[in-house]
C-alpha cells in the first residue's frame, strides 16, 4: 500500500476550493494590478488545494472518529476552521498581498459553514455504511 494523495486530501473539495477562493482573492486585489492580484490568487489557490483539502479530510476524520455524532461534527468544524483561517491570514501577510485581511474574509465567511456541511455529510455516509453492515 503506497502513498495516496486522496488519503490526506479531499480532492474534490481541494480543486473546487482552489478555483473559487483563488478567483475571489484575484477579484479583491485586482485594483492593485493583475500581477499582484495573480500572485495573491495563486498563493490562495495552491494553499486551498493542499492545506484546505487536508483540513477537509481532517474535519471528516474527526467527525467520524468521535463517538458522539454532533460533538464530532462540532469539533471537526471548529478545528478545521481555526487552522484554515489562521493559515490563510498568515499566508496573505507574507509579501505580495496588498490587502491581507480582506483577502482572508472569504475564508472567514465560507469555511465554518462549509466544514459543517462536509463533516455532517461524511458522518452520515459512514453511519449509513455501518448500519448496512450491522
């Protein structure tokens, strides 16, 4: 059994997130020129693919591993959201993003509800599979 990227990253949400979040960051920073906007958008897209995809997988694992369904969904959401928002803000504070806070706002708004939905979906899917085997 070798290394499989999909074991560590939710690939569907990684690709979707990279496109959506990269586009939003480009739009936020476009008035500073397409070059700076492109740098900021590229950083966001790459980050979202790898780190965001890994945080989604982390959220799913926590949601499934905890015995209490709602505690698992809650903690999966809180931990993944905190990691995601903190990392996005740090990345945008590095040289190259003209408006780091504004570039982090889409993540602050979208990450928590997104993690709730994804954790809930994964937990229900696993619970149904377990129920079918019982």
